[in-house]
C-alpha cells in the first residue's frame, strides 16, 4: 500500500499501475482501515462506502468493487429534478430506418455560438442495445468548450471509454485525478462521479458508452503471456479530495434520462480507497502491436486493446480496437484491409493522421459506420496504390484510428443523420473500382 498525498490541485499527477488489480491509496496517512473494510468507527471519522461494478455473486475473476473512505457518503445530496440533454440518447432507436450501406461523417465541428461542457457537449452518433438490459454500446462524440467546474456527473447506465481527439482533459473522479491527452484513452466505471475540465482549450473526442459487461483485457491465446495492451501500462489515480468549500451541481444519467440535484459540498471527498474498481488511463504508444511477418493481412482482432464480452464466447458486446503506427512487411500481399462483410458492426474514428484503407475522405474527428454485412474496404485510391506499391518494409507512421466493434448493429441517431456532417458522397470512393477481368489472359 502506498501513502499518497496528491491533492486535487497538484499539476504533475501520480498514478498506481495495473488493470483490475487491488489498488490501495490514501491521501492522508492512516485513513485506510487495515484488516477490515467497515470498522465501527473508521479512521478520522470518515464514512466507508462501497461501489460495486459487478453483482455480489459474480464469479471471483469477474468481481470489481472498491471501498471508499469519505468525508460524507454520496447519498447526501439535494432532490433530483429532470435535466435536458436531448442529444445524448441511449440505446438503439428501433424506429430509425437504418440504411444498409456504408456511412461516413466529416469531422464533427464545434457548434458556432454553443458553449458546452463535457456533459452538455455530448452527442450520440449511433447506438445499439438497451441500457436496462445491460447490453449494447453507444458511439458518441463530445464537443466541449468549457470545463465542468463545479458540476459533477454520474452515469448509472454505463461505463465510459474516452478517446480524446483534440484537447487535454483533467478528469477529477471520486477516486482521484487523471490527466488524459489525445493518443491516450480513459475508462470511467459506471456510477462513479467525475468531472472533466479542459486544460488547453476546446476538446473533442469519441466515447464508447458501454451498457454491457465491463471492458477488460482480451485473452492472448497463442500470443502468450505478454503483448498487445500490457496490464502494467494502465494507470489508476491515487486518492485525492477537494478541500475547497462550496456547492456543486450533480448531473445523473439514469435509465437514459438526465437529472440534476444541488449538493452543498463536493462529491470529490474520498480521502482513501482500496479495491479493483477504478478509473484508468492508457497511453496507446505502449500498445505492443502484433502483425504478419510473412504474408496476408491478419484479422483486426490482433489490435484489440479492451473487450466487453457478451454472453456468447468470442462474440463481443464491444471490442475496442486501435490501428496504431506499425511496420508492414508482408510479402506478396495486398497490405491494406481486404474487402469484406462482417457479422460484427464497425464504428470507426480517427484521432490523427491517415487510415491506410481511406487515405482521402476519412478525417480526424470524423467517423464511419459499417454495420453487419455491409460491404466495405479500401477506397479506389488505396486499392490502386497498394496493388502496385513496391513491397519493401513500410512504416505506417503518425496515425491512430480506432474501432468500436459490436455484435449488435449500430443505429445512427437523428442527430447523426440530420445534423452531423454526413458524407453523402461516401459510396463514390468505391465507384471507380472497375471490372478488369479478362478471361483471355
Ligand atoms: O474495415 C475496416 O477498415 C476495419 C478493419 C481493418 C482491418 O485491418 C481488417 C478488417 C477490418 O474490418
Ligand atoms: Fe471492416
């Protein structure tokens, strides 16, 4: 156990490393009870409070929970009133006539004249499943121009996976602070209060709102005991509590609806905590990428950072997959992705650079959606280049694309179809792929 003294205002943050291990941290030495979780009186008269990320009776290897020792229990809050956030929708809208073709969006721009924080600036682009059924995911973007300041947010519906694309974020959570920048990701457990403050101006990024089983590291199979995302590269915060006095506004997402309540003090009042349910961040530069060193383009599952399983083994509620900088060395191989139709549905975004299958129209801050059995693959430009490129070792550099891949079709929202910059010419990127077959050859 570490004795940690980070305060909420420190600038260079300290972290604890690992994924899903038993962390233990105290902002004041002696605040963490030893040998038991709920003594008759906890040290410094702090209130013990448990947060469960899994059912009490979940198998031991799936269990996630943490004990917090706090100045006031989180039940101390004012009464909730409805709150309007109509563009953060939940689950798949079954009434939407979902086009059976590839969809793509140009970069989703900040909205002129709209000042919004992380919660108000959230826009659902596409979603599937049902938060109450604890299955499915949403794919969202946030367009934040201001810090949350003295507003805190609790998402009772889902865990959030953040993929910042522009702008650094200071994320204050009940369990401590995370600084996250583009190229890094963060995972915030369901039900944990947090706020997002901006560090260097407006912030844009992607979010996977996961109503299903928590994200975890994938099995490695024949890869062995090391590789892809290594557990030690995930960073959880050390305990930190806010000392400033003053009111907060609590915003809660609960069953797809939003609520607000006043609070007399800060919800970030946890002085010590221990357990294996924690917010974490991960820098994608630490991803140990596996690829083909002989021939052929492997399945993109080799790029899985985290997976949220469904009840069917190997068929994920959602895989979070990245396409990071890497070497391509395959011989006699068409190196970009092949043309394909996938049982699974693919929502993609681009953090920076170019994606090899779409060097032209897929831009950082944009998105694409290739739902189940919708054919897609390299655009004409990528096909022509890769079919005749010399096959010397090639570094794909300065690029970071990602995919939320789900067993359930993503249904775009009305916002995505009518307001967001849908690329109506997307299908044209394949129109020039001619029939060049000649049986006489
Ligand atoms: O369609 C895409 O661009 C994503 C993708 C990448 C890849 O390398 C193989 C399959 C796949 O769906
Ligand atoms: Fe694909």
